[in-house]
C-alpha cells in the first residue's frame, strides 16, 4: 500500500547548514561555516571578515582575517549570501 507523506524541504539558509558560506552584508563581507539560523540571526563557525576579495575566479580571498570566536550576524544586515569560494 502506498502512503502519502508530507516532506519538509529546506530552502534558503537552512539548505546551506554545515556549508562554508559567504555573506555580503551592509558594511562588510563575512565567510564561515553556517551552524545556526533562526528568524533573526545566523551563527558562523570559524568566521572571517573579508577586507579585500580579489578576483572571484580564484579559490582564496585576497585579504580574509580570521575572527577568534563564533560570530552572530543579524539577518537584517544581510544583502546576499551563498557558496562563493
């Protein structure tokens, strides 16, 4: 017998959980492993702030400064995000 079940599909930031992502925010660019997301903020592990991107075709940022602890970022400051490098 076939059963009809409802499957919850993850989209947006939730679909990137556990991935290293880049966030283009109002003032800065951040990168790190996405380990948390809710309606107001996201949490990055091993975060870095990008001061200079360099060419987007390269595999590394030209100037990425590692931050010493996990970083919370307000979603209201995020303009775009994704797996960039």
